[in-house]
């Protein structure tokens, strides 16, 4: 099947042909006709399989066919796409611009971390399609810059990460503001039980598409694991980067602080590296990403949240510097390489505390990841150590006003909170700031 068999309008077909799109991927083959039939959809496919085009192309066609002939009316937002990260929002917006460049439809993107003035200027001019992250979208809705009453198509993209990142309450607030009569689409790399529960409350008689079993990793990706102590991980990474044929590498760490530490270590070793995570400004993240895509930067170190939306066709290597706590995330990480049918390599560094996570990954993919012992930092003690589930340290709730220190016990967090309250409000509860005005 080719895109020409999907009954696409000429402006979209021409754009796809100019971009070299000939054969749709499996998710595109199945999703595009169903969406154009105006069915609600729950789509599950691994990263790199073309999910964005699977909903962008039919949305452009539907909106093109909805337009009335004659003098155009003021543009209203008729399609809303929600994504978990700024990077992914920009990527989705770029895709709509490419596929829809001949349609006359306008899209824009809104996300936090930057001034809203440039975004509100574009909204005032009128747009047909809005791509947004949840927080900034709600802010602009509350400020009356965005009207959601005309939404005809709604897409929740990367739904699993929305849950992981704690956006579920914001998503529900957004959905409550949408018209009851609409077409809704969920797309996700994995579909855990929570996604099914959410989908059942939002989708109407949906069609479910499962392109690839969640437990199956991309076969063109070479996988290997190194058993290495945590202090030696940085040395092993440099050893591989200097001795292996690594043209570009995406290195995953569990924490933002870890990403910064690894990045500094590699730069000190004269390996050009950048780090992206939630504490970086949007301009710094975008610059690092652009440099990595253009190969001006050879290595990018990222947390899982920041890496959502990184789409690079010829990424040669992925490194799991920290083994992910959830085995499904491993599949998502390594899927950043081996895209578009190309080969790729995924290396994982496993210390003693991470053996349990590795065991869960092997169970999910139903085959042991090959072990590489021929390296200067191999630890046979880790291989022979017992496998125990790591005990998580207490971490306070991320609700507004709460404390997040790993070192705070519940009692210590309460005392700290009380001290700050007394500092600004006084023991009688009245605000000192107000009294001192």
C-alpha cells in the first residue's frame, strides 16, 4: 500500500511526495482511514513508527474538507493536540507544517518555560490547529487567550508519559472544557491499565490499534549490557566513546543532576557533549537539541522526560547510563535508535543495585540481553551478587507547597514547612508581608 491508496487530497499528497513519503508505516496504514471515518481511536505503537503522521495527516484532511467555500471566516481552533513536553510539541507542530503546507491551514504551538507574548500574538491572528503542553494551555485558557469551544478533534499524544509526569489532573481539566461532541484520539508507546481506564471515560466506541507487542524490542537494534560498578560508569562510557565507532550517542540518566555530572565529565575528556533536562531553559534545550541533530554535538545526555520528542533518523547509539526503573521505559529509550528501518546499538550499564531492573527488562523482552565482559571495568562480583528489589528512599509529594528532598522524613518536612510558615505569617497565622506593607 502507498499513500496514494489512502484517498488523500492533492495538497497533502503533493507535500508527502515532496518529502519522499511513499509507503505508510503500519500505524499510518491502519489509523489514517479510521480517523478519516471519524472514529475515536486508541493507538499503541513503539517510538519511531510514525505516530505523529498517523494523526496529523487525517486531521489536515478533515479540516480541509470542513472549510466552507467563499470568504474565509476568522480562524478558530478546531483541532487540539496535547503533548507532555516542549520538545515533542515543537516536533508535532513542525510535522503539521510540513504535511499541511499546501492546505492553507495554520497551526501554532504553546508551551511553558518561555515568555507567552510571542505565543499569544500568533493566537490573536487566528489558528486552525493548536499543539500545546498542559500547563501553558490551561494558563492561556484562564487568561481568555484560548477558546476551546470550537474543538472538533482532540489528540492526547504520548498518553503514557502524561501519566508518568503527573499531568493527568491537568488533562482532565482540559477535557472538561472541550465540547462533548468531538472526535478523540489517544496515541501512546505503551498502554498500561491507567491509560485504558482514562480512555474508557473519554473515548466513544473507540477502535484500538496495537502495531507492535509492548514486550517486543526493535529487532534491528543490537543490545548489550555491561556489569560495572557505579564509580566506574563514567570511565566505561569514555572508554566506549573513544574506542567504538560511535557517530552520535544519546545517554540516559535517571536524574537531572546525574545528566549534568556525566556531561561535565565527558567534556573534560574532550568529548563534545551537551545535557538537556527540565531545569534547563527552553532556549538552552532547543539549542542543544539542534546542535545534536546537526551533529555539531556528538553526545547528548538527557533524562527520560527531556528526551521525549527527540526524533533523529540516524542516531547510532543509545546508552542506558542508569538502568530505568520501569522496563517499558527501556523499550522506549532504545527505540530512539534503529529508526526508519536503520540499524542501531543500545548499551546498558548495570551496577549491583540495578540488577533487579535488568531482570524485569529481560522478563519483558523475553530474552536475556547479551553481556559484554571484555572491557577493563567488568565486575564479576556484580554478576554473582544477589538480586534484590531496591528500597526506594522517601520522597515527599510533588503537590504545591510540599518538599521534595530525599533526605526529608515526613516529620522533618512538616517541621520545615512550619518554620517557613511562621517566618512569613507569624505564629498567629497572619501574613507578616501584608502587615509590613
